[in-house]
C-alpha cells in the first residue's frame, strides 16, 4: 500500500508533504549535526574519533 492510498491523499500532495518535511528537518538539524570543521585540529579530532569509535582509519 502506498502513502497516498493510506492517507487518502493525491500522489503529488504526498510528494510535497514529504519534500517540505525533509527540508524542515534538514534546516532544524543541519547546524547542529552537519558542521564542517573550522580548523586543522578539528579535522584531526574527527579523524581520531572515527578511528576510535569505528576502528576505521581516515586519510585527511
């Protein structure tokens, strides 16, 4: 079953609702969770954390 059928909405309405919801979630969470490192030390910390947590070395 599709979302359109489950909620008795048109396909384009469901597409618009999903698009708007994703944009709102991105705008709310991006500043907190998708920050780019500002300094070389921040890049190295990210690399070290990646290796510690996931045992996955990273080349920067």
